[in-house]
């Protein structure tokens, strides 16, 4: 039962409006005396051309059937809805019990496909903390949309093509050693790449040779491609170690190289549609009418670009997956890139240009400055995750040294802390990395939510399991703390929906902290394992529902929920 929707239907019926137009207006008042739900009538002032309190009074007058509510009354500009607390508790709890693990699943997306392009690191470059955000935000959106019934296609659009690989081949030919690369992997590739840039400043002919290598790659030259493939394999091996630790998966690793043989047709299409113009020897799509700099399609040396591959990839994805939306999760500094090539797709006459969505996020920085590859000050993802696990192990050894399976718990909590911290903040916000903040078991953190989940598990274990729902008397859950918990539980599906519609996993992360806080208050105010069986059963049922929703919400974010910690 969607109580907000029920309240909106009643208002719509009385006011002669369409429920779909007003269903999002219903609020949850901060003070319980103001009802469990409230309809703000100022939202109707424009259409009804009356003062909001008059509207509230008039609509309330016309309501004849209270539906699921026990009381409906106008107060100033609001119509307040009161639920019958025990009926409400029973409704919510029974729904959760019958849905089980599927509670929160909706059918919004049935028959629809969402393509999500996320993580997408660059081959032969370190997988640094900046990639963390794309990886965890994209992974969370994948699971959130899946929960809403969408078919999701997760794509790792690896940066594995472009002139930089010509440079890398040239650098390897000049200074590389097979043994060193095999032993040190990406870090060795990065260091010869950096050396290339230093040397090319003194000797520009290096750049010409690098370009020639890339042209060879494009033309299918065997030597060039086998070196490239080797760099690719080495990089993927390192990336996959990180994905494994983060528990992230992709349906396809179709990086930029995948489009090498598909770009010519798209360039031709641009020509045929009269969109390509020459500019100083390069081919561009002019975007002056959209007040943007031109989108570069072919360089003066004939090479294709990042945008050329993105345009080709989008057309390929539309043809292959027939997506309803295609999301691109990247840093906010790529805003212009996406705006430009989305515009090119639109100019090509594809009406699905509107379904391409850039999902940008802010920067991650360390307390002492930005994390960038160019400055050479990078924090590697893998080191960071290992450090998180090590620090968590230290905390466990301090607080609960005899915890069984503590290595596994340290992994789940340490890595969960990093993921949660990233997702708790709104996407656009810049994040300053802080161990103290993210590993605080009492803060608004992953460990806090996990700890609350473990607490619920331990109560249930002591009680010998959850009670038989058929025997639970829900009128025992009408005290304020219980009602708060039940309201929080009820809002879970709506929160998932909100997270999806705003492409904002933080909605789920924040919800989990709120639910954990409501639960901890409930746990503090009520003796759960009391002698009164009626109370005990009802409270245990609530504990079990909280346990399940916390676990489910953490799973949406890609975080495990250990039963003990
Ligand atoms: N490889 C790019 C980078 O690290 C991100 C790619 C994002 N996806 C895309 N289709 N452009 O910045």
C-alpha cells in the first residue's frame, strides 16, 4: 500500500483532479501531531485560484470516504492525514514479510532497458581514487534500476584507444623492458609514458613517431596491435583485482577500441548529413548555434577522437540494446564533452538524443590536495582499499578481538566504509577523503549502518529467530519510536524510486542512516526481549523487518551486511 498515493487519490477525488498530477506533492510532516501525511494546498493555488487555506477547507469538506486513514483534517494550508497506527503497522509489516528479500522491488521499469557506462578507466594508467566515484555510483545505479524492474546493461567503456597508445608503444620501443613491465605492470607503463612526455619536449620527432604508431594500430598492423593488446591485458588484470575487492561487475568490457572499425561509417553519415566542416585541416561539427565550441571529429593527422568514439558507441548501443536511457557516469569536468556530442547526435536527427544522460560527480581530494595523474600524486585504488581493511582490522582487534571470521568482516566493513562514504554525499559535492570520518562507527557511515544491522541480527539470534507473523499483534507497535521505524520501513520503495529518478544513490545511503537511527532509538526506548509475549513478538517482527531492509539497502549500494561485527 502506497500511503502517499492513497492520500493523493483522496484529494484528487474530492478536488476533481488527476491523481497522477498531484501524487508527488504529499509530504511527511516533521511533527506527528500534524498527521502522518499531509497535502500542501498551496500547490493547487494556481489552478484553483484561491487562497491555500480555503482550498484545504473546501477539499476536506468534500471528502466522504477516508479510505485507509482514521482521520483527515484541514489545518491552515494543509490537509492532514492520520493513519490508524495499528492498522498501519500491520499493513506495512505484512507487506515486508510477504515480499521478503524482494521488498522494495517495483515494476516501474518492466520492459525497459537502461545502459550504464561507468568506471571506464584508461588502460596503462593507474586506477586511482578519482575512478572510485564512477565505479561505485555506476554500480549502485545499476542495482537501483534493476530493483525497479529495468533491464540494465553495464558497460566498462575503457579508455583503450587513441594517440596515447602510439606514445606508449614508442616509449616502450625506446626504453621499455619486457621483464620490468611484466613485473611492475601499470606503474612501469606509466613511468615510461611520463618519460615520453619529458623527452618529447626536447625532441618533437618523438611525437611524429608516436602518431605513426597509432596510425598503424588503426590500420591493423600486427606488431602495433600485439603490443597494445599486451598493455591492455596487463591493465585489465590490475583493474579486475580492484573490481573484485569492490564487488563490481560489468556486462561488457567494450572500450573505445571496440569502435575502431565502426567509426568510418559514422563519419560518413555525418558527411552525408552535411554536418562535417573542415577547420584548419581537421573535421568538426560546428556547434555555434548551440553556443558551444565545435565538436572535433577527425584530427589534422587523420586520427579519430574521444568524441568520435562516443558518438559511434551511442549509435551502436541504441541499435544493439534499444535503450530507454543511456547513462554516462563521469566527473563533472567532462560536462562540455558530453553536451557537445549529445548535440551532435541530436543534429544527426536521432530523437533518442534526449535519452542520453550525463551523470556527473564532483572531485575527490585528499586533505592535502587534489588527486591527479598529471601532478603525479595519485592514490591508487587498490592501496586505498587495502588500507581501509587494515585500519578496520585494527579497530576490530581493539574492540572485539575474538570475533569469528574477523578477516572477512574487516574486508566487508573496511571496503563498505569507503563505498558508503562516497555514496553518502550528493554526487555533485566534492569529497575530501577522511579515514576518521568514514570509519567512525557512530557517525553517518557504512560501519554505523552495518553495526545496526548486526545488532538486529544478534537480538533475533538471542530470541531464537523471528516470530510467526500470523501471530503478531501489531497494536503493540503504536508507541512513537515504533511508529517512526514503521514509517521509515514503509518509505523504502519510494526512496529507491527517488534515487533512480535523480540518479542519486545518496538518497538510499541517507535513508539507511535515518532508518538505523530510528531503529536505535526504538531499541533504546523499548525492551525487546521482554516477558510480555505480545510485545516481544511485535517488537521482534519490527527488528526482523529492519534487519532485512538494512541488508537490502546496503546491497543496493554494493555493501555487505555481516551478521556479527
Ligand atoms: N575513460 C574516461 C576517463 O577516464 C571515461 C570514459 C567515460 N565514458 C564515456 N563513454 N566517455 O576519463
